[in-house]
């Protein structure tokens, strides 16, 4: 199926690894030109259709610089994928999770996307069309977890804003949708400093055992791949889904049991 993304100008945040890198590769393979933003960009070298832009998206002005680079270089913006994010496990509980911890998580997982969205909407409004896709998390609402209380709160805020914006911007031709992954086979879960390794060090078990226990709770019997998440993102960015807005799609192997 042709997703109709050939020639589209797309911005992807947090594009250098994991889901962001998979999204960048997928959009470029579909014919889009991707302006890919991250603090380190060496993994983006040599990908056809990709312009890498080194930027700290957590710093105020960073997201705006990235979107501005796309608009200055191409005269428009068709797609924004808010992918930047990260999590730190709060193993010592709520009372040891400070205001600064919450603020740090909100800056990374919410405000960077909020600022990118504001800049993207300003660029999309004159054209009367555009697509924004947020990479959220099952932790936003469907599976709150005290170990990631600040991360879940930030992702819930992003999901709420996406829904509200879909109502305001739908009549103006701009669609806003979200994708909520469960466990994905990236460094966030499986890296040396990822969720599995962190829990393993805290509990004295092997990281593989932590991973295996997580898999037991997933009906499909495995983590999602970054490429599977990227495929869903690309579909929501596509004009093929032109009447989908305000939606949040789970990709979690059946982890969440609620309707």
C-alpha cells in the first residue's frame, strides 16, 4: 500500500535511536524527507531522505529550532512525530521522588513535545493541513505504575493535550493522534541502564529474568519491535487515515485488558 507520504516534509524528535530511529527510517522509506532531531546524530548518517539536526530538545528553544530548520529548508511542514522521551525508575518510592524529579521528567516527556507541537501548528495552519503523532505509553493511563510515576504523569499530560488539540485543530485540517506502546525491544527496556537491568540490580536477579517475567504478562509472548511501532506511526501520519484524529492506538501485544 502506498501511504501517500512521498514528498512530505516530516520532523521526528528523539530520532537517533530506538523507536525514533525506526520512525525516521520508515518515513524516509515511504518517500518523506525527514528532519531528524537528537542530541547525537551519528546513527543518522547516510540515510537517504534524512537531514540530521543536532539539538538538545529539552532546552527551551530546542524544539522550535528543529521545526524551524524544516520550515526554512522546505517552506512547509507536513508531519511532526513527537517521539523524544525517557524514564528513570523511582525505586525508593513516592516520598523520595522530588519536585525536581517530576520537573525533569515533564521537561523531557511533555514540554519538549508541547513546544514542538506549538511550532508545528503555527507552520501547518497556513497550509490548512498537517499530521501530528505523539509516541506516548501505556503508562499514561491504562497501566499506571509507581516505579514510573513521574513518567506516567508526563505521558498522561501529553495524551490529554493531544485529545484537546484534536478538537481545536480538526476543523483546520490538522490531525493529532497518539500511539501508546507497551514494552518495546529498545535500550529503554533492554539496555545496560534500561528497565530490566535497573530492576535486576535492585532485586539481585538477572536482567534476563526480569525481561522474561515481563514477557509472561504479554499475551503475544514478546515485546513489540521499534519497526512495528514505526509502522503504526507512519500510518497515522499518512493521508490514508485522513479522518482519524484524537485517537490513541495501543501496541502492547495485548498487555492491556480493558476495552
